[in-house]
C-alpha cells in the first residue's frame, strides 16, 4: 500500500481500541486527582461519551505527516545538508546533527506553527483574501492549481486549510522531537475537565 493509499484509508478508518485506551488513561488520572463527587460524576459522563465515540487514528496519521516531511527534506540538517558530515569543511560526524543528517531547531518549528496560526487569523480577518487564489495569483490555467482547480477563484475553505496546516505542523513537530503528543493531550484534557468555568480566568 502506498503512502497516499494509506492516508486515504486513514481518513475513513475509525479505531475503537484507541477510544478505549483514551478513556482508560483519563480514568486513571481521574482517580489520582481526588475530585469532588459532582465533578467526578460530570467527568464520568464525559468519559462515557468519549468511549462510545470512535476516534480517528491520529498516531498513524502523525507518522504519515512526519515521514512525508522527512522525504521532502524538511528535516535535513542545514549544517551538513543532510549528509551527516564530511561536506563543506566538516570532517567526520556533523556537530549539529551528530551524524544523523536530520535536525530542526525546536524554536524554528514553533515559529512555523505560529505562522500558520497567523495565516488562519488573516483568513478570518480579511475574508476578501478568499476571492483570489494565492497559489496561482488568480490566473486560471484550467488544469494545474489544486487550490482553485484552475478557476483562479479560491473556493470557501482557506480558513480550514490553514487550521489543517497547524495540525500538520504540530504532528510533524511532535513526532520529529519524539514528544508523545497524544499521551500529553489525554493528560491535559483530563485535567481541564475538572477545572472551573473558564479555568478561573477572564478570557
């Protein structure tokens, strides 16, 4: 199965095993939090709802996203140009990537996620930007542009695309930096369920 075929399969496959794992993890943390009976009851109802709802296999999708980014060269070490060393004056292993050939600065990765958030904001702040395709600059060619299908006019959905870019960059960053994003999200969500309205903040 090709990467594209696997990705297409993931868009429709629902994994109930992950839902069960999610609920079990939440309940483990719930027991450790010593919640009041009312909050514990509300959380139990919430977790039961999650347990009945199929969950998309985000973990496998993260692999697809990260592997694609690596294939496209986005994780190539800039110091050794992805060779691992012995190029442009480097003797032996590259001091930046340690000879692996892959490295990205976490600060740069976070800045790129931030850039996608800013683009999503602009899509909301300036709806007129959706009128002209920003990939082909509104010049229809009838065939090549995937964003406007060759019409020159971008269809509704630029905001959704920017939000998708945020998710893709986040998954790529987490996988590349070996962060267990799903585990961290489960733990933080479990904590949030037991917090007060607006988490005790104004906004």
